[in-house]
C-alpha cells in the first residue's frame, strides 16, 4: 500500500482554472451579478472571522468592514469553488516541499520544526501604507549606515554618550580589525527589518538585520511558488512584481565594481547551513557564483576564485557568512568561512565585500532605545517608526528596574544576530519562571547585562490565514527587505510574513513556520513581467560568469555523475533479477546469472561470487533486499541514494527546479525511500520501476538542459567512468569460467537486459545471444552508448576539451591512461576471446581495465580538483616564560 | 634602563609551504616610560607583500604574505628600548572601585574610549559566576580601585602555580581558575576576567621581561622569553601595570610591545599556511641590558 501512497507525489498538473484576466471588467450586468455572488461567497469565507480577530486586524476595520485593499483578493478567491481553494492551498505546500524550501536541506522538509509552509492568503498592504513604511524603513537604513560609519570611524556617538560604550565593546560582532574600512556607499548593501502591528495598529520594529541578506531568498522563493499555484489571484490584485527590484539590485552591485563584466560571488557557509536554500536560490536568481570560503584565495591583496583554469579575480563578494568568520588570519582564528586575508583585501577595496565586514554590530537589540536620540542628532529628524519598548541591561538603572519588574518582562539576548527567518530564540518570560530559574536569570542579568535586553510585550495584530473552513485571523510579523540598487537604497516591494505565537514571542520566532507572501497594491500600471530567470540583454553579461567552474564544483559534479550512474545500474540489476521471467528463456539459468550479479554487487570489494554463493538456496528476493538495504553492505542501493542526494545538494545552485523536484523522491526519509527498505519483497519491483523512472527524468533533465561547458564534462566523465566499471565488472562476474551452453545463454540474456541492449541485439542479429556478438556489442561497439569503448571514447573527448595545466607539453597522467585503455580495448579480438574456453584472456583484458579505471579517477582528481593540495591551517606561538 | 631585545622565530616545515600569510605584533609601540631607540623586523624569505599599519588599539602590526614555495620561515625582531621606572603610586589614594566602574559604564558626553574599550569581557576573558566571586573577595564595597587590584594580583600569585604543562593556547580561563595552574597568559587573562566582571577597565600587555641567570652561571643566548601582564585604570594614575605571574608591579625590567583586550589581539605571530604539513617552531628571545 505504501507504493500506492507514493503515487500522489508524481508531479501534479498545473492548475488550469485561470479566470479570464478581465473578468471583473466585463459587461455591467454580469459585473453586478458577479459582485452579488462574490459578496455572498465573501461572507462564507469570513463568516466566523470577526469574532476571533485581534485588536487590530489587517482584513477587517474596527467596524468589521472589509478594508478596501483586500476586496479584489477576496473577490478573486471567492470565485474559486471551495474544493479548488483547498486544492490550491495543498498544492502550494506540495510545491514548497518539492522545491526544498526548508531550513536544513538534509532534513525531512515535513519533519516537525523543519517545515516551511506558505499560506494561500498573502499579507496585502495598501499603497498609502506602503509609502509610509517605505519612507520609514529607508530612514532607518540611512541611520544604520550612519551608525556603522561612526562606529568603524570616529566613534563620536560613543564619545558623546549617545551609544553606551560597553554596548559596542561587549558585542563580539564589533570587529576592531575592520575599524577604518569605510565603503563609500555605506556599510549596508542589504538590510531587513521585522515589523509587527501593536494592538493600536501602529507598526513597531521588533528586529533589525544588518549582517547578511537575511533570508531574502526565502521571500523570493515564496513568491515564485505562490505565483505558480495562484498567479491568477496575484494578477487580480494589481500587485507589484519583484523582478524589477532584483534587476536594479544586480545593476547596483555591478556599478560598485566599476567593471563592465564583473565577477560577483555569493559567499555561503555551505550546504550544512540552515539558510543554504536562501543563499543558493538568491545566487541562482541573480546569476552569481555560489562560493564557499575554500573556493577563494588571496594573492597580492586581491581575492581570487580557484577555478579549473586557475585563479580568477573576484570583483565583489555578496556576504552570506558571519563577519567574524570571514578571515581566519585577522578575525576568529580557526573559522574558515572566508579566505585568509579578506580584511586586508577590504582595506584596499572597501566595497569588495557587501555587507561590509562587521556590519552585524548595528543589529544589536540594545541599540533600539538610543535610536531616536541618534536620529535627531545625526539627521535632525524624528525617527518615523519606533522599536518595540526595550531596555538594554548593560545600563545599571535598567538592571535595577527590570529586576524589580521582572514579571512583566521578556528577557532576550541583545546580540543574537540571527538573520534566519523564524530562527530567533524565545525570550525568557519573567512571570513564568520557577524560583531557581529566576535566581539564575537575575544572576545572569547582574553578570552579563551588557548582552541582554528586556522587552515589554506589545501584543500583535492579526491577518487572515487560509483554512478549508474559511479564513481565520492569525497574529503575524513581517520582514521587509532593503537593498542598495542602481537607484540608491530601495525597499523590495514585497516581503516575508510569518505567524507568531503572541504570548511568547517578541520577535520573529516561529515554531510553526507558516509564512505568507506580501503583496503591495498599486494603483498605477504594473510594468510587464520580466523575470530574471530568462536573462535579458543587460543581465546576460552578468549571467556569463556562471561559466566559470570552481574546482570544488567540478569535483561535486563528477561524483554526481558517478552516483547517478551507480544508482541506475544497481536498480537495473535489481529489476532484471526480479522481473517475471520471459517465456522463451530457461528461468533457472537467468536466475543464476542474477544471483551472481546481486551477490557480487553486495560485497564491498565487488568480488566475483563463489560457487557456494551462486548455489545458495536463499530466495532471490531476499538477495535483492540485501543489496537494497543490508546493514553491513557499504554499496547498498540505500547508501548510493544517500550519497547521490547529498552530492546533488552540494551542486544545488546548478540544478534546475525540475531536477530538484525529481530528486526530492530520493531524499533520505522520503516516502519512496522508506518504502524501499520496508516493503515486502513482492512490492520491490514496482518501487524500483518508480526509481528508475525518476532517475531517467533526472538524467534527462541534465542531458537536455545543462550547457555543454566544463561542468558538463565532469558530470559526464563521472557517469562514463562508473558505467565503464560496472559493465566490465558484470562481464567479469558472469563469464569467469567455462559454462554449459544453456547456462551461458541465460547469462547473456541477463546481461543484455541489465545493459538495456537486448532490443539492439535482437534487431541487429536476429539470433539467440552468442558470446562473441554480445562482447562486440557491449565492449567494442563505439556507437552503443552502453559499451565500454563508448565510455572510454567519450572520456577521452571530454579530457581533450579541458584546460591543460601541463606547460611542459607532455601528456598529463589522465590522458596517458585513457589512451592506453582505449588502444587496448580496440585491440580486443572478440572471436578469439569467445573461443578461449578457459576465459582467461577475457578475464585478463577486463581486469586490466578495472585496474586502470581507479587510476584514471585519481589522475583526474589530482589534476583538476586539488588545485591547491590542502586546506590552509593555522600556526600559533605561545608565551611560556620562566617564572 | 636601556635594552637590546632580539626575538627570533624560526619555523621549519616538513613539506613545502605554497603560500603563507602572517600577522605579527613584535614591533614596540610607544608608551609612557618607554623610549624606542631603534627597531628592525626582518623576514626570510622576503615577502611578496608586506604591510605595516597601526591597529585599532594603537599597536604596530606587520602583515606579510609569501607566495613562493618555502620550507623555512624566519621572523626576527630587534629593538633598542629604554625603560624608566614609574614614580611612587599610592594605591590607597585611588577612587573606590564601585565609583570607577559606574563612571566607566554610564554613557555621557566626554566618554574616554581609551578607557571604556577595556571594560568588557573578550574571548579569553569571559566572566562567569565563579570568576566574579573570586574577584569580589578583593573588592569589598568602597575599596580604592588599585588597592583592590593589587590584592587580586597578590592572591593570584599566591593561589596559583606556574605550570607550562597544565594549559595550552585554547584552555579557557574557567579551567585555569578551577585547576589553579597555568602560565603568564593564563594568569593575565584570569586577572582581566576578574576585573572586567566588576566592570573595571584593564588591558592585556604583551612584551618581555629581563631574566637573571642563577648566580655564577653565564647567561644563555636565546634563553629569555616573551611575557604577558596587565594594566589597570584609575582616575588618579591612569594605567598602572601589574604582573600577576611574578606578583609585583613592573618597574624598569618589563618592556612593552603591545597592549589590547587579550592575547588574540596582540599574539606575537600568527599565520595561515597552505601546505607545510607538520611544522617545528623555535623561538629565541634575548633581553640584554646595555652597559
């Protein structure tokens, strides 16, 4: 039954129920009718809404009337039948899971705490409201930039007592080595604020994010997914699109480099980081290289990317790693998030890294109470939006006050510094502490007050959430994003809204990551859609840098090719062993061939099966199960799929969304994977068929969509090397000794099945399988994509297109090896090999290939993947004077 | 007293180093009571890039990058420095510590950043409940700040055993407190953590100390060593040095190279290597009084 359960995960059809674009503008009579109809449905959608809404609600005003800017959305939603609404809501979250919008990509996106859900109902903000917000947020961005310029410069704000000095000096985000580095366009290229409505409906800032782009990739992904599922609703509301904003973000970054053809990299901590999805998604959307610290190297005070062609200069780094971890030489020793020497490179070129290193200090929560005075002093302006009421506990008077009023307070770290949406920790609620917790907290406040803030809870406004029984009000907060663009600082016309638990939260700490898109209603013309996915002429320039392949990525693609092929082969072996036998063949002989392959594949060293193994009485199903998921086997299908999924994740920014969707079936813990291990033997065949289908789709997507650049060469070489090895091994196992004619026929039949060459053989020879002809087809025929010669010829071709790093002119190791393998196989005489009854010549020839293949892999790895032979490491000295 | 100081560090690597980047704090900064007559820092092999700068704390920093293969690196600092002993300091005439702490931490116009900078815990001087409790014994309410500091330094000298085998570069100060053993860096970090737990300003000083061979034996070349101690701020005397490892206040036998929040800010030499595999390091320090 588990098998059936997986069926619903086959890609579902796109919703087609798209109402005519101008439905609401059609004839008057029908409009009246529709209006009346939608009014009724409307009440259905919000029948029980008013009773449970918060003191301030986005949808309904104080009198309980729908606010006008929500009407178009409600109308459009109400036009969909109730079942269709629920379908859309489900489809939306299925797409989210397929896309893998989760905090930790190796985790099950459906697991508690890892879920990411997008509500069908967005948060809708009216035009006038948006203009006010925009103005306030831009003022704040300027203010944060001014503060950072001062803290990393003159420090007048400290000298004048506008910022308490120990607020800065207790914050490890303040990076003294970066003092004096002043980018001309300010420290911040990216900034985000978390806002909530208090009970009066006033917006309050509950957090600032000045370190990294703070999850803007999630907001973008939410929009993309929502538009796929409910693009008609979006269009009905005349909302602003995101693409123009990101185009100006690209242009703004390009201008900073002062180059026509800049190489811009997005620096991520790597796939194990919670926000990796957001980094990969953003890099992909903007067409930037996604790099990790080990991809970069400093030379001559400049930063270079390690590529297959050698070192190539990087013009700008979009920083998605913590500032402190960016340079093991001058910042946190032992943290290799960025290349050693990055700080020094920034001294030479202050706008090299965006946001500038050390910018996180401005998101210290303790700053909030001091901002109004700073704003007046620096700009002569009042702060347009206040922060949530907050006290910094580095101040002795605040400590005394909070200790006296602990029951009303929530205590939180001042320097938490997480940009992860929903990642903020809960505060400690004074009134809910036990006596001993209370004592510990008071102690902590006394000792480490500088690192804590106390907040009073403000209460939260509500916004509608979708449920199959109509809309329900839900407390919410929203993150809005700012970026430096070609037009100066701009606010992204959208955002990321999240549900919050009002009695605990004072920030965006969401235990249930129910997120929603944010739509800004415009009254003007919405410019036509120009997605960045299809590069326009202006952005094509930027996109081109994707052609550069980091050595690390080439390595990952090579192994992606290998694991995909290994999984494919293992499943083919399994399928041919399990499938009901055809009438015209001796079933016993075919089964014995299957046993030989299953037994050999399941051993770690792929040893040819012993006679006793082949005659063992265990049912073929249990041998198959052993190969799928045996606990002691290293090369089980289960293990190969784990590796495939993992390495695919490492190259995620190069996978298309479709490829990713297909791959999601192979995620450890996915339904199909669990079924594979747990299912009864008779269900295995059907599961294997599913798996082969998805793998074929995955490979096909690569084959059809991947540009034939160097990355492709490595992917394909990985696949070819694996296939060459698998084919050679199988022939070795099946024909290791003289066999009676009947047995040999059964084995030939099985081999042709596994190698997917049965049809080719039949149509070519119209004969029962004969060893010489089969060997010709599977070893020598360079036109058969399954033959050994085909694999070797292709590898040779790929190597010919790769850069030669051997200036002496001699042949590199890998080329020497492939030429020797090719020439040795071209010399095979299949007639003679087949006639030799001892099979020792065949064995010798195959063993030679199997010996050289790993050498070939090593040679390729050494040449291309280890441009620099090892990771940098740190040396210390220690002071040990005599007393 | 005038000194010739030589600080020579030799690294040898088991396989060639492809690239090495280093940051060096071996050039003496100007401080009160100290005159720098001469200084040379030589590096072999010759760096591809060598940069000198003054860091946020006012120390002289040399950054260098060697982009040619090498199996050996020699960094040699030679300085001629004159040191004068401080005048008399009356610890009991200083402001009560609690008033000093209040003055340092309350924001007001005219805040002295030079002082405020050193009042907060840093990576090696994290404060804990136990550290604060240890510190408080030397600082009953109202005690003059330098009297408290001197009491603390004496207690550390009495309570702790010098033991180079007990700690390494990553030993946290809480463990030093628990096991009551360590080296000069550990004792300095502990004293700083104690003082900063009270929100007093105190800084880490990196430098050299004159050592005397046992009577009747000749001075061995390269037998001296780098040293670390602390400096505490009071409104009356500004910064006053204390040496918890030797239980004394430095006169004219301590030579300052750099000071900052803790060891991390001013470690004499730190580097990142590409290649090199295993390395051996030999450090030779000579502090030779002139005439």
